[in-house]
């Protein structure tokens, strides 16, 4: 009741103050004519001094601050004077507040829910919620105040926005840093929120010419900074083209400066100013594209739904045009949707061909087989094609293939087999059902047998999702068969939907489902490798480990540690580049040297800018490369195409997933070319030149060769000290280290594939100890019934496995003859 009365009083104050407010604005000098740039938003501000704000918000002096119905962001310009106020003085309520320093960098935040942020502690969650967030006291901000600080406040009841309130803009800018308004921020995991001190904040004049000039200057400065970074960083770029564009930007900017000096410019001049600003923005984007660093050893992958782009693939000419476009844009890998809605996009003996491609014909060479045509044409231009499979997704309300047995479908918590979602619902196969596992395995085996895929990718390798706090409860994996198997596994009785309301039982429910998915990954990977040993096995996963395990049942760290996966593609779909970069680094740290990484990004799909897309590619390139979702957002989008072809993908890149000898030759060629470009005229040129040539000539056929190459590369890295230019030296070292990291993963992957390395049970053996070619080591039989609990493996240095491995290693020490690794 107290809370209700408080909210009513807030609304009452808002309305009773309306007449006073108009008078106050005129008499007390509330200044108009400025806006605040808050992250992605440009909003009007209303400025106050401390004294004028407290007079305005609490006119009766009863320490009962109103709801601040102001059409704008509130700015207190002399915030330091709050040090003179009592700690218990109410400063604001029902909104958000931030303390900014003289450079407009955030120092402290308190949200309407009472959560706080500061630079030292990060986010602190207040479990009290409303009671704390409604009344923001002076004591909250005093510890952070210094001379020249300002305070910004965003009201819960702010007026004048069509899309939401000012506090929503505040929350989106300083918590999520995205361009589209959310309705609330209670559901945001603040531990994954951005660092608010990194958000760009400016206060600018609202005069139309000054606003244009301000925007033009920002763009001009970006262009000049990009040019400078590329020059001092010794990037490979077209300096003449960049110089011409920056010169043109400067000419437009000078015109705008001259225009801004006119007292009353006519309307035609304002129109001209808008055109000049537009030209500056376009040229700035082009400069950024042209100067961004382009890596030469990384995965550049594109998820592709057949015939989904602006280029029709209904005939062979169309497929060739699509492949040529993908190649021209700099990609080296295509993930093509192959097992999809319960259909195949190839000619299958198990599945019907998907209606999307069933009627197409590709000439005598490929007949009516879309996948054969795509692989064949892609191989001609050096692009790898992966089979992208919707592993446990069985279709939707529109597409539901006849091959999918109704008995195989799992139910959600409410008993529906069509799991509701924004796309109209999806069906999911039961990962606990042996018939399902046999069915899916047969599809992946058929792909590996029939087609020359470079890899097979498991998407939807998960349960639907869950949220036990939702109303109604959201969860998946139910049905007569899976519920029976779960209860048998843990000796339980009763209704599973009731049992899992107990947190301890729910933990077992999650563990059981995680085991089902892990066993499926193991089974499918083993079956595929039995057909084609060097097939790259990939998986699309949720990046956050806790969410992956507990919401989607993806225990992907186990998949990696057990050696099942060659390539991990975490789907980090966000408009926040900082979040994407941080998440990618966290996933990379989990992988050690056991798997490659190509982070999934989708800024264009979700409506973010081309520059955001470019920033995210750059960020994830550092971890191994990018997987772009999806082809229809790239092909035919002129700005995106330009940013790739002329920009970040302007230099061709070797994929680390190809044959190791090709990775090695491609990477060494890139090192050699870069070294020659910047060091050929230097005194010590021959020192590294001879060593580069020596390493390039080395044999690269098996893990022992890779190890020897790595040792030589380590020496090459040391003697880069002979390169006088520190920046060039760092670039050459970085290229060397990138190649060493790839070779290290290659050693792990090949020894795992042949059964000589089990990351969980042993350290990686020295590849120089083996005789090549290796003879495959047979693994233990795969558990065909995931419902049974498996005995925990004995671990430690005195286990049987450890003694066996030590004995085997001792024997191999005397057999150091090396031949070709096949």
C-alpha cells in the first residue's frame, strides 16, 4: 500500500507542478538550445543548477521530489554543490541517474530499480528493487563528485518520445548500448552489460548549421584517425585512394565552416549543408573500409540458405554467379543449409528434397542436385563448403517432412510438440530416443558418403530452451519415452513436470538432457569420421557457458575437451561490439589448443550499421575469424559488399581449416609478402629473408613436421629483432604467432582424430615420437542409450589408462621413424 501511495503521489506532483514549471522555466533561466548525444541517441536536455533543480522538483521544500515530467534529459551543471546538501535530501525518483566527469565520461549510475555501477566495482545488484530505486538520495552521489562534474537524470515519466521514455534511452545507451529501444531493463543480465564509461556522450548546440558542422567534424576526425592508424600501423591499403577521399572530406568541411559563420543562412544553404554532410559521411565510411586491417589467415564463413539471396540459384549460371560473388567478397567458406526442416537440399535416399530447390536443374554435370552444383563450382574457386544441418529441429508449421516420425517429437512443458516461437513454432526431435539418433546419424553419414563436403556443421544441437520463472513455464524434452528414461536413470517416481519443480530434481533433469546432447555429438562425430577421417566437425553453440548448459543443454566445453569438435561457432548476436569481443575472448580461452573458432555475428540481420558489422569482424578476427549470418544480408547489400571487398576482406585469406600443407604455404606466402613490402630496402633484410625461405621449403605432411616447423618459426620470431621499425616488427611477429597457433591446433586435431590423444585423460604426446602413417586406434563402443547413467571415469596418475599411456609412450620413443601422415 505504501508503494501504491508513493506512485500516486508522484503522478500528483507531476500534474500539480505543471503551472509552476512553466513559470520557473521563464524566471529561473532553464536554458534551451542544447542536446545530449547519449550513445546512439540524440535527445533534448533541460539544464539546471543544483539550487534551481531542488526548487523545481521540490517546490514546497518537503523533501518529496516529483516525478520530473520534463520533455528531455535533466542535466545538473554544478553537481559538486550537492556536497553542501544533507545526505538524506531526495535528489530524484522513478528514473535513472548518472554522474559524469568534465569529459562526460560516466563515473557512477543508479537505475530506477536501485542497481548501481561505478568504475571500481562494476554493477552491484539491489535485491530491494522499487523501494530503493524510487528515491535517489544525495548520499548516493556524494562519494563520486568532483569539481566540474555534471549529473544527468532520465525520468520514468519523461514526455515527448514516440518510441518510449527517456529512461529507456538512458538504459539502452548506458546498459545495453544498442540503437533500438527496449521496454525495460529488468531482464538484462547486468554482469553482461557494457562498461558505461566507454559510451560516447556529448552535449551539442541545437542550431541546425552548428549541428551539421558538429556531425561533419566527428566524421572528418574519424576519417583522419582511420588514415593515421593505417599509416602508422603499416597496414596494406591503397594510400592514394584514401588521401584523395580525405582531401575531399576536408574541402566539404571547410565549406560548412564558412556557412556556419553566416548570421541568417537561407533555406537553400541549409539544404546544401545537408548534402555536404551526407557526402562527408559516405566518404568517411569509405575511408574506414579502405584502411581497416585485413588478416590473411582466418575463417571467413557465410551461412547460406539455398536460393535466398538476390542472385537466383535456379540454374547452373546462377550458382556460378553466387559462388563468384562470394569469392569476390573475400569469403573462403560457405555453410550451406543441407538438412533443413526435415528435408534435404540434396538428392537423398532418406529424405525428400526441400521444396525450395526440388525443381531446379543444373545441366548434364550436376543434373538436378543443387548441393552437387554448389560444391563443384565452389571447389573451382577455392571455397570450402560445409553441410549445415538442423540436427534436432524437425521443421515448423509450414514445413514438416514426411520422414519425421510423430513419435520422435518432444513436447514442451504444456504438452505441445510445436514449440511456440516468433517464427510460428518449431518441432524438435527427441535426443534421448535411439531411433532419432539412428535417423540423424544416417543423414550425416549419407552426406559424408555422397558429397565432397569440407565439413559438417551441427546446428540446433540442443533442446529448445527453458525459463522456469516464466508464466507459463517454458521447457522442453517431455513425452512418454524421455520421461520414462529420465526416471529410470535416477530411480524416480511420479510426474516429471511436477518433479522438476524441486531444484534438486531439476538439476538432474538438466544433467540428463546435457548428457543426451553430448552423447549425440560424440556419436555423430564418430560416425562421420568413420566415413571421412579428415572431415571438419563443427557445432553452432550459445557462447555463455552457463546459458548454454542450463538453458539449451549444450555442455560444449565437454565436447571440446573430449575432442569431438574441430570448429566451434558461438552465435554471439548483438549490436554491442564490446560484448561480442569479450564473449569471443571468453570462448577462445575455454578452447585451449583443442578446437578452431569462427564466431557467429549478425549485426546486419538485426538492423545494425555496416560500420558495426565491420567493427565486429575486426573484433572476432583476433580469435580466429567470423561466421556471417546470413548470405541474404550480405549479397546485394552494396554497403556491406563494399566494406568487405574493398575493406576488411580486400586481402585474400587462407582458412585454417584446409589441409595443413595449404595453410602453411598460404601463411608463409603472406609473411613473405608483407616482409618484402616494408623491409626489402633495409640493411638487415637478408637475415630474415634467408630464414623465411628456409622455413617455406620445409616438409609439412604430418604432426611431426608441424612441430619442427613451429620450432623454426619460434626462432624466426626471435630474430624479428633485426627489423628496425617496431610496428613492422610487431606485425611480422603477430603473423608468425598466428600460424604457430594454427599448427598447434592442427597437431591436436590430427592426433585426436587418429585416437592417439584424449585431452581429458592425458597430456598431448610429443608428435615426434610417432611413426607415420599412424594406424587408427579404436575407441570404446559408443553408449547407444543416453538414458543410462555412465560410471565416472577413473582419473589420476595411477589409473590404468595412465600406466597404459606411459608404457605406450615409452615404446614409441624408440620408434621415431617418420613417414607420410595420410
